[in-house]
C-alpha cells in the first residue's frame, strides 16, 4: 500500500536510484508516482499519474545525492497529479512522501489553514510538510534548539510526529539541510546500509541490488541521516536508540522475472521448490510449537485475503489430522472475539508480508491480553516476524505479484506440518510434504501449463464461474475464486459443495464453467455428487482430481497427495487464473484497485 524510497549518500544519481527503487516497489501501488531530488538548495519535483514502470531512470540524470520517491495506492483523494507525492509545504522548502493514513488530518488541516497554510491536494499526506514547517517556526520557543538547520529540521519532524494519530511511514527533505529524515508508526520502513550511503524504503527489494545489510525501524522511531552517519531516535522521548545491522538472505535474482513474462507465472513456477524450503524447519521448534498449541487455552488463527484461506485450510488440518479445534477469524474481524483471549491463549498469525495492518492490529489485541503469538511469515525481519513470540519463516523468497501464490502453498505446508506434529506424527507429515513437493515439480511441466492455457482459452469469455470443494478443498475453492477474480476480473465464487442446493445452484445456466476440487478420500463421493447436481443443470464441469470421473467435461489431472491435496489442487487454478488474465488482456501482476501489501485498515 504505497511504496516509499529514499537515498542519501555519496552517489550522485539519487534520482535514478529512486526511480529504480520505486519500480521494484510498484506492487505496493501503481496509480501514480513522484520523486523529489535535491541539488544544492533546490528541490526538483516530478510527479505523474500512471505506472512508474514506463519511466526511464536515465531521465533523472541531474546530479543529486539526496532524493525521495513514492508510488501511490490512493486512499484519500482520487488519482490525480496533485494528489501524487511528494507533497510540499507553503514555501516549497520541505518535501514529504508518505505511506499510511493520518487519521486526525482534518483537524490538523483546519488548524494549519487558520495559520495561513493553503493546500493543493485532497490527501491527508499533504498536511505533513505544512506541519513540519509550522514546527520549524516554533523552534525558538522550544527546548530542542539546535546548532544546525539539520538538527532543527529533525527536531521539527519529531514534534510533528507527536501531533499525528494513525499509521504512517514518511520521508522528509528540506532545501537547507543535507539530512534525510524518516519516521515510522505502523507502516514499514527499512534502512539499507551501503558503504556509500543509506537507502530507506518500504520493502527490501527496493535496494537489494545495492546492499543486503539492513536495519529495521520500529514503530514510534525515526531516523536522521546525512549519508555518512545515521541516528535512530525514539519519537516520544527524543532519545537515541541503538540498532543492529542484519544480513538478508534474499538475492537480486529472486526478485526478478527472469525468463517469465510476469511475476505471477514465475512465482507459480517457483513452487517447484518453495514447498521443500517451507518445510525445512527446525524439528524441535515445530514440536515446541505443537506443544504450545496443545496446551493453549484457545488457539486462534488470523490472516487476510489469501493468507486467511491458508488459515481456514489449517482448521481442517488440525481437526482431521490431530482432532484439535482452532478458531479462524479474518484479521479485520478479530477484535470482536477478544473476550475469549487469555494469557494462556495462542494467536497464530499467517501473513506473507508481515506488515498487513489488520494483522498487526490483531497481534496488538492478543498481546494486550497477554496471549502468546506464533507467526508464519514470508518476509524475514518484517514487523510481525520481529514482534511474535515464535516465528516460522516459510522461505518462499520475494513474492512480487499482487496475487499471492507460492506464499499460500508455503503457509499451508508449514501449517500441515504443525498439524502432523500435533498428532505426534511429524516425520510422517514431513515425508508426505517432501513427496508432494516432488510431485509438484513433475506436474509443473510445459505440457501441463499448455493444457491450462488452452482451457483458459475455452472459458475466457464467461463472466461467471463457480468453484466447489469439500473439507480442505473448500478453502481452496474460496482461494480459487479470489485468484480468478483479482487478476481476470471474471466474477468467480467458491462454495462448500454441500451448500450449493441452499442457494447458489440458482445461478447455474447451460455452459456455466464450474470447477470441482477433489482428492481421493472419504469426501470424494460427496463432492462428485455435488458435481452431478451442477452437471444436471447444464454446468460445464472442470474436475481438478487425481482421477478422471465421468461427470467431468474437462479433467485437470493432479497427483494424489492425501492430506496435502489442497496444496496440490490450488496450483492448476493459479495457472488458469494467470492465463485467464493474460487472454482477457489484463496485467496479472498489477490488478486494478489492489495492492500487495495492505498497510491501512
Ligand atoms: C493483499 C494481497 C493478498 C494477500 C493479502 C494479505 O490483499 O493482495 O495477496 O493475501 O493482502 O497479505 P499478507 O501479506 O498479510 O499475507
């Protein structure tokens, strides 16, 4: 949800660095972009609507060693050039890029207007440079007087932060200072430490080509850096905070498309080995976590979107394999269940990015009750990963496409492993998942992909599509619907097979494509019977199954993976969704209205 980037240091191509960095953050927002470069005491601002991918970094060749930039996902105010960041203060001496929402912006704006400030955009973000400007004016009345403009600027930013409520991460520049100042409360900001200077960005891929050494900014903290040194401060007290440097294991290659046209297809194909990486966990740790679940007084699962579907699948894994009851709620609904949390309860948080606002909120609620938090996360060092009592990394590598694919199967693999550990059958679970990983590797061959491409051609003109499943294939029906909706814009809905005759079956017409997800288990007969009910009403039945069944008009063969069937079955649907998008002329990596990392509530 909005990507921000900043550089200060010895390099003189900060403008081009900003454009390149923002391109790798484009999955966080792509309706408009902007960059501010400072040369001498002059700020050059360039901003436009549209995608930054089309911009040539070479056009930002003006020698400049300090720059900030932004790629936007609109929250307050439409997609216009005026609303694009950076925003400036009254005298155009301060530039700010911001991610998040300033909840008290109306009140602050009114106050600033009374003091003579005028505003050019409809955004909440624009109040930030004005507020900093106002705080700079009051420095004389303040005890935080400094010898330098930079010191005054940093202190003014800090005082401005104290007046904000809501979630934010922002970067600020001043024409009179060579210091880049950044602050964080609720939205991610990571520092990349290079020999030549410092990068500051919403996510690591933005500077991974330059450095793998990072420092994390936590909520309620800010930094001031001139490119040679960096100062971390506690926003509330103004005291210095000590930070460690951490080496990141991701490589640049992992963040690139390579031979693929889109990240979505590349990431689907990454599942040839990402599941094996996900289950490569410390066995003792998995057993400890299983014990924590066993002894917890109430285990709750939360996630959003695709990660939420992994949670629903886990409800089945825990129940069917270990006879253990866990409760799932979408993270955005979790606060309504806070009465059931005790210090002895456990919250399991599932998230790719580790930065989703609703997930962070759920964690906060659990922590306030003294409950323990286990997180299953992809992004190493993310807020969720750092703030949990136990963290399991799924090691899927960077996921860039908005539609989550390999993160989902990694999350489900880890959850399935825990369910097996809970049933005291960890080795059995590990073996099953290793075999499943090999079977997926075999399945993802060019012929298989071509078959799904051809199927996408057959059904691409339909505007409605339904998916059914039972047991752990039910959450996969829900996930299939999300995947198809978000990239192809076909109206797709997933149902539990048994629910059909209670309403949804009224939607079926002659030729309506209906996908049936099944395995070879005790619920297969039931779901096939539901498929026949659809077929009898004229539906075109696409069966995803280890075996061909007579009710299928089209069969997508999948390996028989037993309890890991859900992991296997979702993969052909991811490929189908990808080709439906491409064949309908949509960009699967950047679906309209969506962002990869939802850092606002
Ligand atoms: C957004 C993304 C989804 C993702 C969800 C949760 O909606 O588009 O792909 O599943 O956020 O994100 P998280 O990073 O918490 O898994």
